[in-house]
C-alpha cells in the first residue's frame, strides 16, 4: 500500500464522518427539558437554603431604658468652631487653657459625660485631635453630637 492510497482512504473516511455530522441533515433532534428543570430546582433549593433573610451582626450594646421625663445630668460640652477654636461650656479658651481646664473638670468628676460639638466644615483630623486631648485628660465618656437630618421622602 502506498502513501497516497492511505491518504485517500483517510480522506474518504474523514469526509464520511463529516457528512454524517452535517447540520444540514434533517434529524428531528429535541432538547430534553426535564433535566434542565431539575437543575433549576436544585439551584433554587440551594440558594434558598444558603441565603439568610436577615442577619444582625452589629455591635452588642446595652442600651439604657428611656423614661418619659429624662433627668438633666451634668455634662461637659466642648465646642469646636469652623476656625478650630475650642470652648468648654461656652467659654472660649486657647489650647493650653483648654487642656488645663479639661483636666481639672475631669479629675473633679471622672464619670462626667463629655459631648463634643464640632462644626461640620472641620477636617476629620481636627475632631480626632480633640478626642485625643479628652482621652489624655482622662475622659472616658466622650460622644460626638450630631444634628438630625430629615431626608425627603
């Protein structure tokens, strides 16, 4: 057998193979939908079982009970205006006086609540600096005051 005859036989076999696979053939081929529906249901069951509807992984807080008539407690209010001026209970102080006055008040009343009211045009660093000063003076109960924003419906 010569090489050319082998090539011809391979070529003929290949052409017969391709002619059997021709898309122009009119075979009535259908797609079976039952396995497809089974797969869809399995996916539906998987996602419904693995999805949690509501998950609350926030901070655990012990919130105080509210009374109808809240009692007015003494608090230390620190104001920081847009020019970075500091005041304690409406008294404007320079940075050295501020630190001394803050330390004096906190040493006299260590558990006094401290409310920091900062102008919204201040940088984040300015507010953190005030919080750092409160911490250095021994303040442990500092909060940042905000105003309530009413969003339009």
